[in-house]
C-alpha cells in the first residue's frame, strides 16, 4: 500500500509532496517501463450518486480519467482484463502489461489488457486542486463505480469489436489498495447478473481498521532474528529514556543518530524507523514491503540495514556507542545502537540533501519535522494527499507500535500521531469535513476479512506486512474447505513465503520462475480460463445496467 517516493517527487517537483505517503509499488514496477502505451481518456462522472445525501451539493460535471491498453494478444471472444492502478499513476503500472500478471493472463486467454488510473491519482484529478471540499468525491463507492462505468463505456481504438460489459467478460485485477477495490467492485457490481464478470484481489487490504500494529509482525517473525533482537532491545531502551523525561538523555539519544535538531520526540522515533517502515511515509529506503522474488531486484535495502545492525566487526568508534546510554540499562550496552545510528546517518540523512543534514534545518517540514500544520494543508494535487485523505476518512490502517511485547517501532508512536496529520491536512470546508477518526464502516460494509462474491479470487502472501488486513489474515474467520465448485466460484490461495502482491510480477517464461510464483501463476491461469468458459456458456440476451 505504499507509493514510490522518488516517482512522485519527480512529478510534483517538491520534497514535501513526495514525503507524505506510503509506497505501494515495488521497485520493479518503476524499472520495467521501457514499453510505452498511449494514454486515452474517458469522460467519467465526478458524482455517480446524484440522489445520495452524502455528496450534496451534487456535481454534474465529468473529469478526464486516463487509461492505457494493450491489444496485441487479443482475439475475438477474448476477455478484457482491467488492471486497477490504485494509489499511483497509470505509467508506473506498465510492467503489468509488458511482463506481469496481465500479460500472462492476456497471452493465456487471447485477452485485452487495460490499466485504469484511479480518480485523484496520476493525471486523473477532477479538479485543479485538492481542497477538503474538492476531495469529497474521493470515496470507495465512487471509485468502484468508476470501474463499472468504465467497463460499460470504454473504447479501444484500433480494436474492431465492441468489448463493453456485460457482453464481454470483464475480469478485474488489483494489488493492495487496488486489490481491495477489485474485491469491492465485484461485491457491488459482480455476480451472474452483474456488469463485472470476475476478479482477482491480490493482497487486497479489505479490512478497515483504525490502527494497525500488525504491520511489523512479519518482520518480527521472518526477519533475521539477531537483527530483530537487537532492534527490539534498542527500542525498549529508547522508550525507557523517553519515559524518564530526562531531556539531557533524550537530546544525547537524538544526537547519536544525527537528529538533535528534531524537537518532537515522535518525529525522531518516526524518522529513524525509515529503514523498517514508519507510519505513512517510509522516506527513501526500501523496506520489507519492497522485497521481491525477482533475481534482478535491487530493493535489498532491508538486508543491508540488518547486516549493518548486526556487524560485529564495526570500527571501535562505532561499537563504543553501544555504551553511550548504558546508565539507562543497568550498565549493559545497547547492543547494535552504534551500528543502527551509523547506518541512519549514512543513508537517511544524505538522502534528503545537505541542507536537511544540518541541525538548524532538520525540524523543517521540508526535512524531517512533521509539526507544521500549514505545510500539511497544501492543497496541491498529489497522490500522497489523496492517499492520506482516504486513510483519514475511510480505511485507517495507521501504523502504530504494540504497547505490549517486543516492538520494532518506538511505543511513543500511536494513532494520535497520524491523526494529527489528518486534522492539519484537511480543515473543514464549506461542503465537507473529515470525521474525527476514520469511518471504517464505509469500507467494512463490503465484508471486511470476508468479502465474498462469485468468481472473486483472493490471493495473498503469508509474509506480507499487510496480510493481517487481507482475506487470509491470521485474525480472519476460519477458511472453508474448498470443493470443486468452491474452487471455481470462490478461489483462494495463500502463497507461503510471499510478500506484497508478489503474483503481480512476471519475468521470462513461467517455467523459469521460482516454484511458488510459477505455481501461483498457473493457478491464476486455470482459474481465469474456467471463468471465461463459464461466461461463454451462460444464456444469451443477458443484460445488466449500472
């Protein structure tokens, strides 16, 4: 559920805009973009619900929503695969048409693939700015209505056929937030008499929750235990220092990491968590979420971080730092503190530029400080602002530290830290104001952990940091036993050893992929082929309307 920081930075032209969000796409998605696809637009209604009081006063205008398609594999009678772009631009999803899951499914079924850019992302903004009033049409139900409307009205220049739903099987695919939107779209507009025929929700974050400390659980469980153990110990000792309210010790702790210029203790705790993943914004470091099965993937930052934390051959000047605050640990060293601090100073500080490394500038909102309400309220269009708005109003998912048990994130980071950004970013407008906390029922009404619809597949990875708000969550109701019919109507797959929507990536021939990915792709191909055959056998003359 995170966005690519550098990509948005380049698009927005400001550091501030680039720093305000999660990163959702893997580094691979920005790498495999040498293929180009022409941008097309559809006139999409801004307001699909003219009779709902939720959106009063209503908007009758449309906006230009972008889409990109690949018809190179299409043959008459083939399906349309709609890739939901999610919280990023359409261009950053091109790899899914070129080498990824959509290419794999198009090739297997003679289908056409299309990427639809979400409203309020990329270049598909209804308005020139994103004030609180202008964001009131950024809701789950408006977004999934876009998908249904698009399936009815999309045009594919150069394709000598009408491919609109429901007379052509439209099969959706989305990962992470887009995976949830895929599931919700099928729930609302799918079924035998619906517009949308089928869909695959990959790592679909379907359960809205106010706070989400479980984000760190896969790292705790599957990360190198010597690294994890050292980090747990350092965080425990840090929290003792914060609890002591000893300002001299707190200043010394910040100084060890090179962040003595940060005034708010939470800003400090948040910033040094970047190599692991901090709430909403992960800085410029690839985290556990960016790990991938691709052999050429360069997103190895997490392993580099842990190898530094556990380096027992560090220079003596670094290892001696472990004793700098030992008075708060009964004279025992904070094992790994020097390594941790050295890594942060060598990677996080320089990544923000020389001016941000200077103590007098660190607390600036253009650097590491988060306490500037005016800065948060910048209404310029950018994906980070859109993502934060959805988090604040509907989905939640604020990453927080567990109050009990081991923690990789300082326990001073709780939900109020993120909630304050919501308050600052979205002051009440004339027609819209955000709730005091996310209204989770607007998302959970579709089913939460158990979004079920005929021909909706759920595929997750058990090492995904978001898995505990997905279909295969460890907290979800016990899964049913699959029968032959269930495996077609309600297919599900949990990939052992996989991370965040790993099935969406493709590379070379299927038989050359790692076994667990190869078999997931074969499973998806079999599932989709059954769906296509089922569509061909349904009664003629069937029609559905939005």
